[in-house]
C-alpha cells in the first residue's frame, strides 16, 4: 500500500454511506486512513487510485466534521518512491471514482493508461489516448430469499458480469457474493 495519511476518522453515517440512517449512532466515529494500492505483476505496475494532490492543504481535525483525512504522512509521489517505484514505471491506473482523494495525482504518471468510468472521465474532462473508458461490469439485476434451513437463510442474486448473466446461491450471513463465481457453503 502507498500510505498517505494516518489517524483520520469518519462518522458512522459517512462510513455506512447514509444507508439505514434510523440505526446510525451520530456520536460513533471510525478510524480511517488514506492509502492506495500498488500491484506489481512482474510485467506491469498498476495503481488503484492516486491519492490527494500534493498541493492539497493540511487540515486540522474537526470533531464535528463527517470526515478527517488524518495527518499527512507523505505526498503520493514521495510515498510511491518510498516503496521503490518511480512514476515512469506505472503502466496502469484503475480509478475507483472521481473524488480528489482518489485522483489527485493522475497527472504524475506519464506512461500510465488510466482506466475510468465514462461518467467520471467526462466530469473530470479526461481525454487522450491514455484514457480508457470502462463500462461497469457488475450490475445487480435482482435478488431474493430462496429458503430457510436451520439458522441459515439462502438467497440468490443475479448479476451481469460484462453482459454475461450469473446467478449465485449463497448463505446470506457467511458469503461474499461479490467474489466472482463464488458458491459459498
């Protein structure tokens, strides 16, 4: 991981994405940090996001804010160098979404292809031969309970993976449905 910030926090509402607000404890805070991942395949160096821009201002903690990034450990390019890599070695960047804490240093990687959703590319006005517009492949189509057995509830979900439909049966409490091809017991 390319570590950028430490000792940050976020409120429960932010951490849960605003869902189930009736069960949210407004006083609950979760520790957070900002780090992005680097994948070295031996043939390619791939980044998942590029963190905050180097010129982002340092902010003081505010206990009333929904999120505090934390104490800056390093800027992205310096943190990358500390892991033994140079910006020129990066071949691909996978952008999860357009927020500044995920795209702040895209400009620092001259040899990288940037994989990003068309909507985010348009919003950021990213163009050029190095920008690869990627349609989302995982879309939930439908779901439902199928049967109960003892303490387990088996459910099904139907997803489209790059336009190929898959149906999964899984134990709703013990299975990560997002693992492609998973059938949990």
